[in-house]
């Protein structure tokens, strides 16, 4: 008797989301099966990896990744062009960290100017991120959304404390929106509901349940993402069917394993190789859990994860 692969039946589907302009758009989502299970359903779009850049020098990045961008990281336009032209980025995510009150406390107008300059220099889709300061992100992302009007960007992150202002800006300027909650399925669902109750189209929403680095709560992150995906596909919960974002780089490149010098932990091996592996493994786990869009930093980690995607697809 021939072996018949047991197959699960899904009643739901992840919503498809497209961002970017003209011929250089990117699509994520659209699947009606769990990650990479192509024998059970349709996987119309591969996961997308965006390179992270910042609007100011990345002084808090470790040298193993910061030095890779030393010639361009003093200028976000050059940095974005480098990622597009040299690294062949599918998308770019600019983090407006200089607007944080504890950093340079730059104004929303400064952020808008930076966004305009970056958009005028690149063709690939752009993700616009605030500094993760709830109060400051609201006016910053309003200004950034206006500056990027017509470019079909992704903006975020909208959180419980500022979602009304940021959602209104995304609606007004026709952008996609990231809704971030803190590692809780119910909080994620609640925020999605609150945003759509404002009139925001659920097909334009991306869920960010937060990320954790390998060894620092990744298994909990994995569980939350997996439960969101099961709710979307097996339970046909329409509030949970948005594509999922994994903001990997910012969580990975601050943990001990990517920072500790080789002289202190000689048995851990090469510091750079260790960091690349940490980012690649974290990103791969996020994909297998159900993430559709990743934000990463090290080109070799991006290359590795890209190969994993091709092999699993």
C-alpha cells in the first residue's frame, strides 16, 4: 500500500499585502497553509527580507555589523543606496532612531526630510519605523507618512498608546501599517480590532507580535506567532489573518552571544560568525513559526536565510 501523506484542511487564508511603488513592489502573505507546507495548500509569495538602516550613526550596533556599513552609515541616503545597489535588497527599513528623546531628539520635520531624501534615491519598497518611543513616534510618523505620500510604504509601529494618531496618518496617506503588541495573542487581536474599528482596511495591516533573540525568549515568540497563524488558518479568525513581521536585527545584535569578545569566551568561536548564526537562526525560527516579512542587518545572515527560504519553498 502506498503511503499517503496526511493533510490538514484549512478554512482561512493569510491576507496578501503589497507595498512599494511602480515596478519595484513586494508582496507578502496570501497563503492558506502553515509555513512552507506547500503540499497542503498555496504559498503564492515568498517571505521578504528588508535591510535595516538608521537615520543616524548606529553607535549601539556591535562592530561586527557596524563596520560593514562604515563608509555609508553617516548618511541614510547613501546607506539606502548601498543596500539597494550593492546588497540587492528586496526592501529597506529605515529606523528613525535620532528622533528618540534620549538620543538626538530630532524633530518630526527632520524625520520627514530624511524620508523624502531616501525615497527619492531608491526604487525598492520602504518601511518607515519610529524610534519606539510611544509619545514621540506619533508626531514623527505623522510627518513621515505625509512625506512618503504616494509611495505605498509600510509605517509603524502603532501601539496601544499611540495607534489612533498613527492609524489616521496611514489612512490619510494610503500606507500600510504595523500593529505591535507585546508577545500576547489576545493583545495582538485586540489592537487589530481597535485599528480596524477606526476604518482602517484590514488588508493593509501587518501584525508585529514582537521578536526575541535565540536564547532570550525565542520559544515564547515562536509560540505566540504559531498560535496567531493557527487562529487565522484553522479557526478562520479574520482578525488574525494579517501578514506577520519579524523585526529580527534589533533584538539579536544586543545579546551577549553577539557581543562577547572571543578573548572572554574562547570556546564560543569567532565573534562575527557567532553573530551571523544568531541572526540567521532567529530569523529562520520566525519564518517557520509564520513570519512573512523580516527586518535584518548582517548581509551574510540575510544571504543564509534567503537560501533557507529557497530550499523550503
